[in-house]
DNA sequence: GCAAAAGTGTTCATAATACACCCATGT
DNA sequence: ACATGGGTGTATTATGAACACTTTTGC
C-alpha cells in the first residue's frame, strides 16, 4: 500500500490499454497481442500493461508502446477510462485507453514477433477480450474527429508519399470514397505539404509526385479537412 | 486490499472531480467547493469524491453530483484522467475529471449552502487547488466542441427561454458575439425549438417569444451550430 | 494511338456573413 | 414620436460536390 494522508485504502488495480493504429497496403491496421496471463490467456487483446507507482498513465502508455514497437516518438492520446466493476473477470481493474499512431515502416519487426503480437486489418479483426471492442470503437471515433480537423498522415505514412496514398488513408479511416480532384484541392489548400521532384510510377504511367510534410507547419492550418457527422 | 488473481498490488487512490457548469444572469458559472480536508483545507476546489469499490467512475461522479446538488438527471461526460504522480501532495491520487451541465433553477439551494459550495462566474474564479485549473481548461474545450456540433442549452437554461438567452449562453461559452439575425436563423433551421405563445417583456417593449425544446428532437439534427477553431 | 491514372478547371448548390430594414410598444 | 430590442429579408462571399477535361507516358 502506498502511503497517503487520506483515510482511504486502495481498491483498484490500474492498467493502460493501447489502440495502436498503423497503415499498410491501403488498409488501416491494428496491432494486437496474444494475452499471456489468465484469464483469457491466449486470446487476442489490445496491447496493455500495469501503471507503475511513480509514473503517470501517459508515461505507462509510452513505456508499454516502446516495449512492443521499439519506438519512442509516436503520437499518443488518451481516449477514456473504462471502469465497470466487472469489466475484467480477474479482478477490479481500471483501464485507461490510449490510441497511438505509428509508422509501420519504422517499427521493430523482430520485437513485434518476439512479443507474439501482430497487425490486423481493421476490417478483419479477431474477437477481442473484455471491453476491448468498446475501447477500439471510442478510439476510432477520436481518430476520425482528429482526422477531420487536421491533416493526419505524418504519423502513419512513410516520409514520402503520394496524394493517392493520403487519400486512401482517409478512405480507410472514414470508410468512404473521396473525389480525387476535390480531395487534392482541399489538401493542397492547407499549404502543409511540400511537393518533391521525385515521382512514383508504380500506379500510373504518368507518375505521381511524392510529397512530404513541411517542417513545423501543423500550427498554421485551422480549417476542417473532412466534414462528418 | 481487493482480491484479484493478478500478482499486483494497489498503489493508487482513485477519485473523481466534477467541473459543474451552470448558467445564470448571462454568465457561465462553475460550482466550487471549499475543501474540508488537508492538504489545502479551506481552499476552493472542484467538487470531487472517492470512487467506491463496487462502482464505475461514472457511478461515482453521479453519486457525488447528487450529494451536492440534489439532482439525479443531469448531463455528464468524462473529460480525462489526471495522473501525474505528484499532482496531489496528500498521496498518490488519480483523478478522473468529468464535466456536468446543470440547470441552476433546478438545484437544491439548501444543499449547496450546507456543503459550503457556491457558484462562481467563469471569468472571476478564485485560485483552484492542485491541477484543477487544467481540468477546467480541458472541460471547457470539450464543452465548446459539444456546443459547436449540437444545440446545448436544454441542460443549462430554464424550461422556457428566449433566443436572446440562448445567444448569450453561446456568447458566454465561446467568448464572442454572435450576429442576432444569423444566430436566430441558424438555430431555427435546426427545427429543435418550438415557439410558445408567451413573451418575455423584460428586455424589450415588443417582447420576445419564449421557446422550448421539442421532445426527443436531439437526434434529427446533424449540422454544426458554430464553426470554431 | 490508346488506356489509365495524374492533375486542373468549370459549374452549380448550399451555407456563412454582413447588414439593411420593418415591427411592436412602453415611456 | 422615438428609442429599443425583436424579428425578417437580401446581397455578397466562401465552400463543397459533381464532373468534364487536359496531361503524360508505357504499352
């Protein structure tokens, strides 16, 4: 028991669970993990861990993510707390859900394998334990909200990418098609992207220019990208 | 110590803190509470309490709110967890912040007094303890987001109100003026409000019609109210 | 030359903004 | 009769959606 001056005792275990999004081969993907402890041992679960004594829940989430992907710099945002008394049959466990965006091309593949975790397309997920489905749903909602008001992709796509790739990412997130012309105009009007001189010829004979994010330009744009709801 | 099958011990106390918004006399207000325990005894704090063993954090927030306002039906939404290890000098306390919208005309004034709590205009707040300022800031952000995509007011204004009152509420929330004509048109276009036959003559000689929310109409409207950011 | 994707331009509908103007009435 | 807020209408501009059209180049 940790010391405190309140006349209270600890009754809840505290965990974090991470909804880890990645993007590969035109699909939004989720990193899952084969649970190694009872209950529900061997079933697929979100990547999670206990919160230590001397760290914030954010610290814990970063630590857990580093442990499984080898990445230190990644986007992380709190989703919400899940605290139904019976959510975990193993005890009274409170879990803080986070969602993370990671670039699959940067991750440590060995580490992922060693941790018996793997990527699943968001449309072909296995059954998840406990209330992890609900966590995913909330995280997706938050991701959509974020993507609708700012240009995401920096955290998910490779350093250099085409507008087509970006558009497909948005299609994956919102589960709908975007008009190629209008999408391009909208994106370019933000002034966030910089065109490079190189082209990707894998998709067409003409070739599509590669783009990158300009440095530190996230703050100059404030309009919406997609209107949804 | 609560029983669990994990090889873990409890190290965090768990609390909820509520950012309680109300609206009175053209001002957005916050219900604060004079802290009765050390540390920071006697200072102003958000309304909070411990999470019991057998309840979710939402349950705890409702219980705390009922205890201080006497109200059972009120709007409540989770903001986020605050968990910096040193946020509370009294011990390792994790707090889940919620914001609530309540109708000041419905509250139990006696109870509020008895609890040594009182309403403060959002623009004239006293210094708050710990990280409660940060909690308020995040809650306000969430409230603005909510108000920008749906018509709030049902939870804050009296049963019958004028468009002017609603506009002033929005002005208070967003800290800016809205064009009276355009605001009215926008609001009326939602079809959520119903005009009554009575008028409020306190503000003008002509008198302004009272309006109420139609029953169960929150779901039919999906557009934005205010564009912000 | 043609197919296929890249990229640009044009048109139309809708929505946000600014603001002029009439209305009702207590003093 | 006039000042005051209530309420309506209109002109202007900005934005989004649909889609036609031009460009490039491997085959």
